[in-house]
C-alpha cells in the first residue's frame, strides 16, 4: 500500500480542476493511505456552511470513513477569517510544521495542486 500526500492550495471556487483533485484523492484512498493538506486558498473548501459546487465532492471525501486524513493549515484559516468551529467535521486544524513532518516521513508520492 502506497502513501500519498496531496496538497491543495488553490481556491476551489475559482479553479474548476479542484474537483478533479478531490476525485483523485477518493480513488487513491480506495487502495492507499491518503493525506490531504489544505493550505492557502485551498482552506476555503473546508467551510461547513457551503454545500454546493465542489463542496459536495469534498464532503464525500472527508466522509470516507477515515480513509483520507484531511488537515487544514491554521495560519491559512486565520488569514481568511475562518474559525475551526466553522469547518466540516473531520478536518483537523494543524500547523504547517505538520506538513513538513509528513513530507519527512515515508510518503511515496506528493502531489501539489
């Protein structure tokens, strides 16, 4: 089983290919360990009050029974005025140091979007 780290930094409401990235994560999670890290404008998808567009695919991804671990950068959230309580349940608020630690661990593939 491979380990994948996917980093999402694009605004999913501006770039349509963000939905493709969530589909990719779900497909990989069927047979692999997947960690998705939201940073920069990528954290915008994590807001719980949004329920349309790319948010539907993202919500399904977070709900994959723990097959995808989703983390959101605490600095990126603060810069965009998003409180941890506003996030979709299942997203873990972490610092960028967590991303660096994950990069240093055994990760077979890293994809940055």
